[in-house]
């Protein structure tokens, strides 16, 4: 693990010459772009991409608790930056906007893809009617995703591909090094098991195989990927 973080620090120092673009998607009636999403130990939250960048705009707030999904209509407000933070108001559809919104998305004004030192924007938290939720973030990740049962992180730098999973609820999962990345597929092997992360245009699926037999296949609810533009 120590060597991984050394590589990530080295990656940060070279990032100015290697800019990346963060793309996010959610699986809501089919795959579509996400403006923001948040992975927590108890649920996954996501906001659909508005039709226009001229905010505020109508969006849908989607929440998954395990495999169960709910959604509601909102307006996504303009960015309100300051002191290293950025806030986007979430106003329930049909209600007037407020200078002090009850619900919002909080992200970093420092750790974001406008600075080439960062591969992804740090989404700090969602404040919504169901609660206030801190969002999982892994510095310099190439992929962050959430299924109904697992939180997945992939780091990729200098030909080294590393996988980490956490079970929903926060219990330990699997940590694998020595992976490969070919086209739209990431692959790792461990004690006879093969772990496959397959990406689409868009879309993402996590599969576990043994002896060529598929033991499990999980579609992602939401994910972000860091790519070179």
C-alpha cells in the first residue's frame, strides 16, 4: 500500500503535463450522464445532468438503498464558490429558490479537475431530505463506482493497475494489485478468481469468475472515470 501512495504522489507531480477529464454516469432508466453523485456506506445518491449549463435547471435526485431506488424532481442551482468550497443548491420542484437553501451539494474548490493536479473532483457531501451524507473520495483514482453491494476504486499509473472494494456497510472487501487494462476492460486474478471491470459507452459492470464460470455479475448504480481528453 505504501508503494501505491508513492506512485500516486509521483503522479500528482506529473499531472500538469497529463491533464485528465472526469466523466460521471448513473443508471436511471438506462445509462445517462450525472452532474454529481455520492457513494456512502448506506446509500448511493446521484443528480442527473441538466439539459443546459444555464443554471438553475430541472434535474432528478436519485437515491438507492441497496437495490431499491427512489427519485424526486429538483432544480439544481448555480455554483456558489468560496473559501475552498463550492455549493450547488437543490430546490424541490415547484418551490421558490432561497439564498439559504435547505438542501445542497458540497464539493471542493481546490480538489477538482480544473486543477491538472487532480484526476477527479472531490464531492464532499449531499444534504437532502433523507439526511446529510459524506461522500466517498479516493485521491488520484482512475475509477470510482458503486454497485448495490460494493464500493469500487481503481488506481492506474505507470502500467500498474490496482483494485480495492469495500462492502456496503463499510466492512472490508478485496485489495488486488497487478491488474491489466485493455480497451474497455480491467482485469485482476487472485487465488483462482478473476475480477473483471467492464466499461461501456457508457455503462459499467463488475464480474467475478472462477475457472471461466461467472460467479457474480453486478451492474453499477453510478460511477466516475478519469480519462485523457
